[in-house]
């Protein structure tokens, strides 16, 4: 058998995206948080405890600015804080018997509920 077929290949350097230092660990932590949310939700649902997570997407924060993640290409993907706050509110005030184990992407989650985010004061 040809040994080439046994090896996993990473993308060729010219095809790979230029990763940010620490990006792998950051992605791993986000994935772990989502899995933790669904797992813990299933364990405590019978106790009337809801466990949910809001995935905010790209938010204009100092960390995002330091890494230069907001530019002409990504500017239309920036998530306003009011969407995140409203999604958190909706999850926290929902019925824990039915609203648990949710991984909510703020804006689509609110659209699904038919809720417009309140202005922050």
C-alpha cells in the first residue's frame, strides 16, 4: 500500500488561511463551551435548570481591534451589543423545561423568536 494514503495532510501553505497566534486554542475553547453546554443541559434538565450559551459572532471589542479583525471585508458581520444582550435576556427568562441546551447565535435566534432587541441604556 502506498504510504501517502496513510498520512493526513494539512492544507498546502498557499491554500491555508493565515491563522492568528492562539487561534487554535481559542477555537478549541469555543467548541468545548458548546459541548459543555449541551452535555450539562441534559444532565440538569430534570432539576429545572437551564444551561444555554450565546455565540456572539464578531463584536467590536478591544481584543478584536488589537487583532485587526474588523475591516472592509468583515465590517458587515459585526454584531451589535444589543443583539447579544437581548439574546442573553431571552434565554435567561425562558422556561428552563423547554429552553435548555441552546447554542444561540444572537441575531438569528432573535429573528426566530420574532424579537427585536431593546436599545441599551
